[in-house]
């Protein structure tokens, strides 16, 4: 149902930005509406890293946890995320990182559907706004961490 894409140009090394995205346990420190995060598995297998993690997202009385399968492909600098369990019927998001002259273009594409049809309708209305808030949070965090490095 809701689908959106955002792009940001960030003055930082591509690898540092990838590591920021893969540092899932710190999301609660800077991502809006992320209340908690937990990594269950992290396996580095040559040109790929595999992660299984939970994110608890919410605001006010609304709160839910979903489990994700995260795959980082070192060869093409992409992170592919799908859901395993939780309130989502499906989730696909893809992060792509392209660096030129210490400026990295980060693109983030998201497609998901909640199991609850009513919440899907609500999410569709505010999804692009929320995605931009998340992209802004990653960019602000990167600029804070990697300024002058």
C-alpha cells in the first residue's frame, strides 16, 4: 500500500553511512517514533552481512514491534530489509549508497502494508511526511557524527 522514496546528499564517507544504518540498536537514540530496537543475530559472510532485528515503533498509546530481516550487500552497497513478524503484512525497503567526492547520495525506498486495513488508510495519508522525518533524522545524525572527519 504505502510506497515512497527519498534521497539525501550527505557530506560523509559512504562506508560510515552504511555502518550508521546497520547500527540498528542505536536507532532509538535518534529516529522519531522508534522506542526500542534489538539485534538478535548478526552474521558477516564474505560479501554480505545478515541481521535479524526488532524495532518497536510508536507514539502515545500506539506501539508495536516488528521483526526484520536485513541483508547488506557489500558489492553493490545496498541494504535490503523485509519483515519477518509483527503488524506488517509485508515490508520491503532498500537503501542505496553512491559516493562521489566525499558526498554520498543515499536513497531509501519503502513499500509496506499493515495487516490492519484501517491503519493502512491512516498511514497512507501521513507516510511521506514520516519517511521524510526518518530520512532527516539519519542525515542529522550523520552530520553530527561525521562532521569534520
